[in-house]
C-alpha cells in the first residue's frame, strides 16, 4: 500500500513527534515538480515524498529544520537562477514559492480526516489561513467541517469555487487546495501480468482493485498491497463497483470471451481510461463484433487497445511498465 503524507504524519504524532509540510504553491519558469507537490520533513530530518529533489529540496529541508518547533507557517521564495543553485549544476530556472507549515497536535483530527478522504476516494477543500494566525479547515462535499472555526458562508463559497480545481490557489492570505482522491484502477484478471501492474500502479498512487473469478489467483497472498481483491463472475461484479467517470479500467483476463464480457460492461459506464490487452487481430475482431451489436462506435474507438504505450514490450514486467506508463500519460494529460 502506498502511504500518504497524512499516514506518515499520524505515525509521527503517535510517537509524540512533529514535522513540517512543504507545498509548492507557485512557480515561474521550469522546476522539477508542479504546483501542488508536497513533501513532509520530520523533526528527525527524514522526508516523505518530494518537491523535486536537488538544491530546491535541500534549501526547503534546511529551512524546515531550522524552524522546527515554530508554530507559524512561512512562505519561502527561491530563485532557481541564483548563483548558488547554478553553481551546483541545476538546469531548472525561474522562481519557486513554497508554503512551509508545521504539523500541530491541534490539527491531528484534520490530518486523520484527510487520510480518510484520500483512501476512500472522496473529495474536499482544505483552507489554510496564515495572515491572522495559523488555521486549517477541511470542508467536505456534505459540508462536514473539520479543523478550526470558519466563516461558514464565506468559506462555503470558497468550497464551491474550488472543488473542481486541480492546483492550489492563494487568495487573501489563504492557501486553498482541493483534495483529490487516488484514482481508482480496476484490473480485470489476476494473472501474471496483473501481478506486475498492481504493485507498480499502487506505488504510483492509484487505488488498485484486482478482480477475477478464480480465488486461487485473486487473493491477498498474490496481491498483498492493493486496495481490494474481489472474486466474482466478471459480469456480475459490475453491480458492486462504483463508476463516477474517474475510473481506470485495465482488461487482462485469461481469455477472449472474458475480455469481451468485461469490455461490454465497461462501455456502458463512464471511465477515465479503458484498455484491453490482445493482439491487433484479436482486438480488431472483438471491436468489430461489438459495433455490429450496436455499441457506440465513438466509445469503442476510444478504447486503448492493444493496451499500453508502444515500447516493444515482451516480458510480463515490460508489458506492465507499458500499461502503467499509458495510465500515467492519460492521468497527466
């Protein structure tokens, strides 16, 4: 299982320890990571995740350690064109602004709730105020509020305006971030290729569910770190799955008919990505048959098949890299 920053924060707090969260909130020019990238720096100097590595990360980490124990957040502006950074061979340029905030015990329930949202595929808006004191407020879709007291009317408006935004925004001394859950990935088929797809996709932040009708293949012994493993008939299991248009579907079952069964069910739902394994000839045959059966030709043409980026992959490991690379390409597009 991929541990989130909030998992790590909870682990520190359980031991009575603290740390800081660094978030890139703006950049001008090139930098290793985009706006919204986060890193946790523990009081012991250990880090989780990255905001880009190199001198940028070193300078932020040093600032975090120097100010550890200070209960006030700070904005750090770093010139990536400075002589100090250029002398170390960094090729990125421009300016980066990082928001550095302490993890306080009073915000522990909020961090726990953020962890819950990320693991359960739920959205929210996190508002961090820093001009007139340090306050953090989490607002969820049902308007549940966790954290510091807020102006309900005003921050409800902020919630409505930002719930669908991707990158953080700074407005009047407030850092406003949308909490996006890990994208759900349904892998149909629990064979040898799936054994390489699942851990790689999990490491990269997908919420992976493996599905097969064979318990000897779909089990925790073979897939210990995924979000869920389900054993059910391929057609029947769709009634138990949630589709909101943000799901990634990878079809790698043990046979053509099973592939087609899953594809037919998937095409009746909105997905972010739909890919099916198979040779060009087999895939073409299945897709043509489905057009003849009345399925929407436009949706069929959007199926990624043969699945994966074209990298001349041959082994199960290489095929898994090809497939997950295509997932990343769609996610970042």
